C-alpha cells in the first residue's frame, strides 16, 4: 500500500514536470501551429544562465549566486528574452507555413541554440550545487517524499492555477483562447496577432525557466541536452492530450508521467530498460486510434 | 506524328536529363578523384556520396509524399547493425554480443551477402513499420516517424547482449572505395528517378499536391505511401551498410538526431520536392560544412593561424537552413528538376507534343 502511494507520488511529480513543458508547447502550438522544439533549449539555456561561461566542469555561479528570488527572476528574464528573440527573428517570418515545415524550422532553431551553448560553455556536463537543502526527504505518514518532488508539484500547481486564471480572467488570456480556437476569426475580431503570439512565447519562456530551475535542483548537473528528453516526452504528451488543447496538454503530461513511472514499477526487470520505447509506442497507438487526442478542439479538425 | 529534329535518343535525353546529368557529374567527379585525389579527398568524396544515398533515401518518401520523415535514419541503423552482426569481429562476437543467435554469433559472412541481407532487413522493417504508420497522414505521420526513431534508439541502446548498448561495435571490414560509393549513389538516384516517374510515383505526387482530391480520384493514399516508404527504407539500409563499412564502426548514437538533422538540412536547402534538389542540397551543405570544418581547424596566414571556434560549422548550417526556410521555402532548386538548356528545350517541347499527338 505504502509502495503504491510512493509510486503515485513519483508519478504525480514527474507528470507535473511534463505538464509544465507540454503546456508551454501546447500554448505556442495553439496560436501558431508551431511545435517548438527550441523549448528544449530554452530550458537548457535557462539552466546555463546560472553559471559563468567557462570550460570548467564545476563553474563559478553567475545568476546562481544571487538570493533565490533574484536568481529565479534572472533566469525568467533570460529565458523570456530568448523566447521572444527566437519568435521575432526565426518564427515570425515563417508564420503561415504548414506545421511540418514549422517543425523542421524549430529543429533548426533548436540545433542552432544547442550549438551556441556548446560554443559558449563547452559541451561537457557540469555540476552546480543549488538548492541542496531541498533534496532532503520529508516524511508524511510513513511516506518519504523528496523535497524536490514536493517543490516540483508545488510549482506546477501554482503555475497551472495561474495559467487557468490568466486564460479565463484576463483580456489577453481570453484573446489567446480565441486565437487558439480560430486564429483567422480572432484577428477579424480585433485580436492582435503579433501581441498574442509574443505573449504565448513569453509564457512558454516563463514555464521553461521554471522547468530549468526544477531540473537543476533535481539533478545538480548541467548538460547541453538536458532539456531534450523532457521536451520530447512533453511533446508526445501534447499529442496524446490533443494538439492545440491546453487542458489536453496538461492531461497528456500527467498521463505520460503516470505511464512512465508505472512501467518502471511494474514491468519485468529485464524489460525496464526499454520503458521509454513503450511510452513512444503508446503515442503511435494514440495517433492511430485517436489521432485528434483525448480532448478535441475545433482547431484540430482538418477542414476540406 | 514524326518530327525531323527529334530522334528517340534526343527525346530520351530530354526526358531523363536530370538523372543523366546527376549521374554524369558523379561519375566525372569520382574519375577525377581516382586519377588525382589524395586519400583525404577520397574520403571527403566517399562521405559526400554516402550522404547522397541518405538524402535521396529520405527524398524518395518525403519528396514524393510531402510527409516529412524524421525517422528514416532508423533503417540506416537497422542495416548497419545487421551488417555488423554478420561481418564483424568473429573472435569477439561470442563475448561482446552473446545474445545473438548462433547463426550470427559463430559465423561470419561475405560482405556482399551481408550487404544484401542487411538492405533487405531494412526494407522489411520499413514495410512492417509502414503497415502501421502509413495509415496516418500529414503532421501525425511526421510525429510518428519521430517516435519510431526514438523507439529504435531506446531499444538498441539498451539491448546490451545483442547491440552492445551504446558502445561502438568495432572491427567491421572497411571496403568502401569511391567506386563502390559511386555505384551505391547511382543506384539510389536511379531508384528515386524510376520511382518518381512510375505510375505509382505520380499517384503519390498527386496525393502530395492535394490529399483529398487525389483520394477522391481513387488514388490509394495507403499503398502509394507504403511502397515509397519501403523503397526509401531499402535505400536508407544501403546507406547504413555503406556508413558501417566506411567507418568500420557502428554505434547507435551516430544514427540519431544529429544525422537526422543534417540530412533534413540538406533536403531543405536543396529543395525537398525534386531529386535534383536533394542532390544539390547534399553538395551545397557538404561544401559549407567542410569549408567551416577546415576554418575551425585553422588557416595559416603568414605567421598567424586564424581559426574559428569549434561549433561555428553547426551554427552556420542551422543559420543557412533557417534562412532558406524563410526566403526560399522550396529550396535552392525550387522543386524543379534540372532540364535541358533553352536551346534544346524547343526540341524537348516538340518531342512532348509529338508524343501527345501520337497518343
């Protein structure tokens, strides 16, 4: 029983991390049909902003040396500026291309950013000690929850609530939902395309910054590909949840988290190494049997 | 209706000008390299020829169907490992890859047998995967090819007893000469050309232009795509065999996102809607990459050596790709094939009309 609860806690923690990433992918996809793989590099660059650019394996801290509030604020600013820059320079000129072309271009942007980081920080993994105090486990009724997991769940919860509030209650949020529903029609009703898209990118930047801090606290390492796997899983999560649907993206994130942890716990030991392959097969299964995802938006239906 | 200026030879030339030009250029370059090239130049040319096989392999599916495949490199890996199992390191195999069936573990096979079986295996794998995937279209198909790439990578990285995990399999015989690479590139290019001009290929191109209209005209999206996907898988398998026996090593992570990105960059730069575009993309991108690789290594000017920081090459490559996607979406060739120069083009159009009239 305890074991089961432990597994559920693990699953919720991983799921909420994926949900954060998949929400940011879903948000941008909603307004401009772009699957933004550069999200991975927003996360990576946010994490690397903590340290001074050197080739050293245990570099001196840059933003990471500041008090927590300033550190978090600094990372958010860096990533948001980066997200806005990529939007303005790379993605805006391609607006209106078909989704597959946009996907290729986001691959190119991601490749560019990844090698930019490699150029500045060298390709070697590094260690940073931030938030060590958080890794101590907290015990509730006999269940030990690592502090980092609590933090992840807490951050995800706060951001999800903030997102819901933003989307339901603020004018910009309502415009964004309208744009995700039908971009053309929203524009005709006076929604400013550039502003909505830039806001979506900025929010995806804020979430990427949160994810990068969470990853650094969890692992204590920096790696130029650290954002890749979370973004790949989150991307497949948005497919499962329904491309373009924000509740779907969050739901998909939790499903992928639960499936991953569940497979890890219940697969026979010699198949455990292939866990991720099963998760990816699940995605193909979804594409075959429910290609529109769990939660269908009108935007997902192709019109003839 | 006969035309005085058109011989069957001329009409053949004009109809197949693109593939003939590409083949002639490749043969010419390999001849030059054979006569004058150093070992270094030979390696560069072999590498470029293998890349042509890779990019043409992806083009056969992506160019004709319009579905961007992120997963074709998968079939390269399958073939590379298959040929490795058959030809590599007879003494070490029972220890390092103990999980292989004994027919592979305790025997080695001649390279041409292994090449054939490996290419067939890649084609078979593509066919089986395609049976499932080709039911999808558009973005969903692209995404699922990406999922296939990840599935294979996870499986081969962890299948320790058979693939040695992420470690490299070393000691494959290296028999790839410029001539063999040329032969493979010609096979790939001719396969692509024959397919795209076959009835099946034209049907598939119709689905690329307008999926719904083509389906309404009775074109089976599924079979057209499946055939192209399988052929593409076979050519990718050929590329995998070449790469494995060119480098002499096989490791799963060299068949992953970086190679996928490089191949897609080539296809995008040249233009993914024509065979000429695919080949031009390889040549242009290979030139850029090679040039910057040299600049990174350093150029001596008098006493000082100027060198660009390592990684510039990748930045430039990504930059070029983004610029092409912004300003010339159909790539350098704009989706067109090479055609005869204007002076002969008159002859060409006449020959086409005469054919039409004959029908």
